[in-house]
């Protein structure tokens, strides 16, 4: 082998060694880049999973809260309906009492509502027809001194109870009016009995 061949061989050996070193360094750099990319990808996947888990948890909590709210509203609405039905049933039970109990109650109510002077008591057609014969006498016996009421033959359109009339002034003492005016008080009483036991 000549000197030139030897020099070329050395140059080629050095080039091969340098190429091998460059290739080894490039492989190491590529592995480093791939490793870093893998770490970053795993971090992104982990972050995406955590975000998805948080979204699922938030949606689940939100749906549960909405369900609980709807449930509480339904319970409240059911209680309110029960209270209203009880109030309506109580008013109807008052209207449907036997005549003697009904007119005993009317006497007490009229005595409590009567004003000083002479007034007129008006019933609906049903109550006027079933009024006891001695009711006028019993009514004035039940009234305090200075108060007088006469029972009118003219019926009024009310569910039960009566209308008191003093000249042009009328006081609606029908059961509907009494229950409407004292609704909140009656609801509290019913709530205490029915719901709270």
C-alpha cells in the first residue's frame, strides 16, 4: 500500500469515526427528544384526563344539585297542595255540618261580628231554606245589648256563612271570605297539625 493509499485510508477511517460519532450523538439527541416528547405527551394526556374527570365531576354534582332542587320543589309543592286540599276540605266540612251544628256556629259568628245598632243578616238560598224557625229569636238572644239583627228573606250568592248589612255597608262573612282573609293563619294551623305532627 502506497503512502497515498494510506493517507486516504486514514482520512476515510477518520470520516467513518466522525460519522459514527455524529450518528451516535444524533441518536442520543433523537432519544432525548423522543423521551421529552413522551414525557410532555404523558403530561398532556394526564392533564386532559384530569380536566375530563373534573368536568365529569362538575356535571355530576350539577345534575345531582338540580335533581335535589327538583325533588325539594316537588315535596314542597306536594305539601302545599295537601295544605290547600285540607283547607278546602275544612271549609266544605263547615258548610256540610248538620243543621243544628251549622246554625249554632252561625250564632256564635254573628254575635262576634255584629255591630252596635240594627243590622240585617243575609243567607244563601240553601241556608235560608234550612234556617230553624226559632233562629231569629236565638240570634237576638246571642247578641250583646245594643246589637240587633234581623234575618232577610232575600238570598245572596255565597257558599255558606252570611253577609251582614248595616244600611249601605256590607260585611262579607261567607266561609269563602273568612277562609280567604285568614288563609295564612289557617295554613299555619294545618301545617302544625298535619305536617309537623
